[in-house]
């Protein structure tokens, strides 16, 4: 496990987010050490073409899952928690479809499952709902939860661009993925909505039960306590 000065981080996935995390962690490691007493470092990386999950798990104190999707991410996260490892994930699809199973596994094995980056990463909404507002009664949640569609629709209104032109500009600027289908068809917003509704109203919500995703309008949504 961790030493007096080092904290081993196993990274699953080296896509856009995973590569950025791998690059930024060493830059911020000393600051983290000054606050926590432990200096984090990457102990292993699993990609589509390299790395061994079992070895990474054995040599890590914390697993950061940035693979995305359900398979094999779900199996890796469950196995990591069963092995006593804390897990950090930004996988909104996994959380929106299997959140109850994952939270129960975290409780059963006495580990933390953190996912602040899964929804509104630059706004600490997850921790606020889980901790600061834990004793409050929340009636409604409003927000723009998909930056890609927000940018596209804003540019269409501001400049008169077509949808295709605005999407191309979003991809050029790095706001949209090479495959933007989850953003533009509403799946990304629906997954985030399910996660926030679960936390805000303490009611199991899966992506399949969400309504009103943003297929053709700005990603602004409201959700009430009446979730089934």
C-alpha cells in the first residue's frame, strides 16, 4: 500500500481525459503532497493495446477509471473496490446505469467511490449535493450540463452558422469529441441528469427513466421530486 511519501495511482484509459490526467498529475503532485503528506504518482496505465489490469491493481492504492462506457469499466471498478482500492471515475454512463450497484459495493468494501468529474467537472456540484446539502430539501435542479451542445447552439444563434458548421468548430476547438453522438443526441445530458437526480432526491434513477433529454434544444433541464 502507500508509503509515507508516495501514493500509487493506477490509471485505466489514456484517451483525451486519461492522457490529460497522466500529464497533469506530476505537475500537481508536490502541491498534493504539501496538503496530504502523500505524493501521488502513476504506478501503471491500462490502454486498449497495453498494460495488465491485475498487475496495475496489485501495485496501486487508488484506481482512476477513465475508460468510459460500461464494458469492461464496470468489471474493473467492481474488482478494484472488492480488492480494497478507492476508485475515482468520470464515467457518467456507468454511474447512470449501474450507480446503485457501485455505491453498494463501495459501502460493502469500505472504500470511497468519487466521481466529481462525471458531471459539471469545473463546478463542485457532486460534493455539494453529497455533503453540503445532505440535510437540505431540494425541490428542483436547473443547469446547462452539456457544454458541447451549449456551444453549438450559442454559435448558431450568434453567428448564423449551420449545425454542421458549429459542430465542426466545436471539434476544432476541442469542445466536441471526434464522435460527438452522445452529446448531440442527448445521451450525455440524460446520464448526467440521472446522476444528479439520484443525489438530489435520494431516489434510484437510471438513464432509461430520465425524460426530456436535449435532442434538439439547448441542454437546459429541470427535474422534480416526481421521479419514478
